[in-house]
C-alpha cells in the first residue's frame, strides 16, 4: 500500500487527471454528492443515537434530496418510524434579493414532487411560502418533534420563519443542516446572521461538519439536558 501511495503521490499524470475531472465536473454535481453523503450520515447517527422526531426539509425544489432521504430511510432504517416533510412554494422566492437565486430559476412542479407521497407512505409535501405553510394549524400540531431539519431555502428572508418554527420542536441531539449558510444577498444579509438570532453557537448548537459549497451542519443540545 505504501508503494501505491508513493506512486500516486509522485505521478503527475494521475495528478492532472484528477485535477481535470474536478475542474470539468459541474460544481453542482460535487455539491449534491456531498449533500447526499451528509444526509445519509446524519440519518445513520439519528438512528444509532435514537433521536426522536421527524425529518423536515425547507426548500425541497424538485424533491431530489427529499427522495434521497426517504430512500436512505427505507434502505437502512426500516424498523424506525419516521415522518418526512418537504416544504416549498414551488414558485420561487417571496422576494428577489440575490443575483443567482431568482424565482425564474427555482420554480418547480408541485405535482411531480408530490408523487413522492405515493411512493413513500411516510412522506408529506407541503406547498406554500413558509410564512403561510408554517403557520398552518394542522402542520404545527402534526410536527411535534424534529430530529433532522434541512434548510435549503437559499436566501436569508426565507430562513427567519423556518428557525422560528423549528427552535421549540428540535429534539435533544437533533441535526440542523443548512445550505448556502454564508452566501450574501444584495442587501448584505445572509442565513448565518438570521441563524444567530435564534441559536447560540457553542451554547445550544455546535458545529458538526461542512458540506458542498457554503453548507454547514450543526447539532442541537438542549441547555437543560
């Protein structure tokens, strides 16, 4: 093995080949692979630590990562009952504050994503802007505990209602996975700033790991436990 490592470390052709693939491969593919691996690892940890609660994804877009989370649960956590929720307006964003994250690029077909409810009996896809859907009394009463919150809403204004919703529902040991955590919008705002209005880093949430581009994962521990 040492000889193989030495050969690879000194072989410029292999260096250039690896570099070529990393440069040519679209960044969103690398990002999504990283995101998928993170979702699998978190679900594994939730299972072995027996963290009670639902999976809630805020900004499910085409349903790709929600589908992956459900597949992971089906393959590795069959004996554990767990409800999966996907929230999205399917119309884009409530405000236009970022040059890349624009509504015209992030509209998706609710009818297609909702087909996940037929494929998985533990899935619920909720349509609407967070200000509306997370104020719905049925949703508030249905989701009592959250073990895994995946926030993929892209812009700071959308994250505020999400953090307000999940904070009192997070189980001890729950995971908070946030995409585009540090990205700045045209007003100089980012999700990181909003997050700190609701959580105390290194007091009730602790940095667990990073994923993709600007993605951060935290673990939540109740102060009195």
